[in-house]
């Protein structure tokens, strides 16, 4: 049986991602000031770039063997219930408490928290010595359910805050979720059939991880350059957004620990539960937001600021879990769980995994 090969941690691109995203926002705002109405021509860059980013996010995810997750019935049920019921309700309540007078920020925070991560969290699961095999088995469920449920979330949660045009909403979901989802499945099968799994989950996935970040940077620059300008008062709200998102991570980490203890999960399973319910997939909602909410740059700002908070939060959670392992779990449960699945983390994550 193939042993799990531990990754060496975050790549340079992963570690500098918050700084890169902040710089991209600032460059986009500067271009908006310099180009004025002429920057609106960059909208096609946003649309094309977002489609590519979402396709690159979805391409490495295997969605065929969804039954693997239910070899761990109780932990899987907890993870899916938390991701797709608890978190949407909590995100709405969090916005009601702190952002009820600022609907664009409220909508952006909800959008950022709606979609569970489909890759990034495996790095942190491994760093904290969690059950990576089970984490990988959750991937097809996370991606399939977020695509299926997004229209309902947008209509019932976001539609109460910002008026939605239903045909535009339907087009955005099809264009930026369903179509990339289907195309990724076809491309993955075609490449594997032609060149093999090792080539796809090795060189191809590694290149995707490198290109994806810079494609996202181009999208963010074009997005803020082409939309209505942000003023000084809007930028002052950044601290509020960061505070609310940080509170989201604090509370959800506590919820994951509480559920783990209440349902007697082992340490490795609790680690995976913690990261699959805190790490988010912001790229998946950017395209939907741009098309469904044109002229609302504060919605995009909230979504993009999420990963800037997320990276340090997940690193801190990993350290806390390792520190608490012997205090909250029996020593025998602190070891790696049985890795019955045959996986190699370094090749399956491509060294750099995006949320």
C-alpha cells in the first residue's frame, strides 16, 4: 500500500497570497482613477478570467467516487450538515448582527462563506496531521452540493438584501458554476485517458496551481478597474469586513471542536472537520457576484478580503489543533488515522492548493 507522502507545507505563492491580493485590489482602484470610464472595457477580461479560474479550481477534483466519503458516515454527515446548513444560516445571522445597514457588505460576506473549499484545506489538514484521505473523499460532495445549492442560497439569502434579476442569476450560475463543472469533468477524463493519472495529478495540476493565482490577480485588477470607483469611505469599511470574517473563523473553529467532542471523533477526523468547515472557496463565487451584482464593488471587496483573513486564520488553527491534541484527545487518537486510501498528497495537491 502506498504511504502518504507529506507535503513540505505552503508554497511561496500560498504564503504571499494575501499580500498579492491586496496589491491587486489597489492596482485596480488606481487604474479606475486613471482611466475613468475607459476602464469599463476591461469587463471582458473579468468574465473570461473568472471562467478560467473557476475551471482551474474544479479541474483537479474527482467527482466520480462519491461513495468513499460514506465509509465514515458520522463524520461525513457532520461535515455536510455544517457546510450546507449551519454555515449559511450563521453567515446570514453574522451579517444581520454587524452589517444590517450595509447590504452590499452583508451580501459579500455571505457569498464568501457559502462555498466550502475544494482543495486548499488539504494542505492545512496535513500540517495539523488530520485525516487527509477522508478530506479528499469529501471533495466531490463539497463541489457538487455547492453547485447544486448556490441558486437557492442566492435567491433566499442574497436576494433579500440586493434585488436580483432571475434570468441574470440563472445565466451566472450556468456560466460560472455548471459549465466549468461539466467542462472540468470532460477535460480531466480526456487528459487522464491520453496521458495517465500521474501526469494529470503531477505536472498538469502543478501548473494549474501556479497559473491560477496570477489569473485571479488579473481578474481582481480588471474587476476593480472596470466597476464604479471605491471612495475613501468605502475603503474605511475594510476593517469591518475583516473583523466579521475573522469572527466567522473563530466561531466555526469552536463549532468544529464542539461537534467533534460531542460526537466523539478522533483527533485526525476532528482536524479534517475543522478545516473543511472553515476554509472557503472564494473563486467559485466571484464570477457569480460580478454578473449578478454589477455596480456593487463592495460585494466583490468582501469576497476578495476573505482569503486575506483566511490564510493566517488557518495557519493559527493548525497550530492550535497540534497544541491541543494531547489535552483534548487521548494520545492514541493523536496519531494519524488509518490511511486505507492509496494517496500521495504531494502529487494530488500539486504543491500549491487554492481555496
